[in-house]
C-alpha cells in the first residue's frame, strides 16, 4: 500500500494522513507535505511548486524564489545569493 511506503498510513484509524508528494521522473522525492486529518492542503500551492520544480529541471542554472509563478523572474544561485545552498546546486 503506497500510504505505508510514504509513511502517512495511520494504523489506528486505517486511514492515510493528508499527504502531497512531488516525485521527479528519476524517482527522487522533491517535496512533501503531510497534514493531520482535520487540515487540508492547498492545491494551488501544490501546482505552483510542481511548475517550479519542472522549471528548474529544464533550467538547472536557475532557482525559483518563494511565491514564484511561471513567467516570473528566477534567480541565479551563488554564494552571495543563497550561501551554501548555491554550492550544492553548482
């Protein structure tokens, strides 16, 4: 069962927690969000993140800032911009 594999299965209730996962074509987990039962997820934000991950996969020299939307300005990582994160992307 996929909910057990992703760690969202609740054995006491027999239900899965509210989880959203973005997995790239290579099978790498890029993002996850898991909420307890009474709180839902934001589908618009999930779609925005999916588009951002697609964009950076197609443009690996760029990063998408918070609240980025398609067509908006991206950033070029570097030590002065994002510190050690830029080193991992290089």
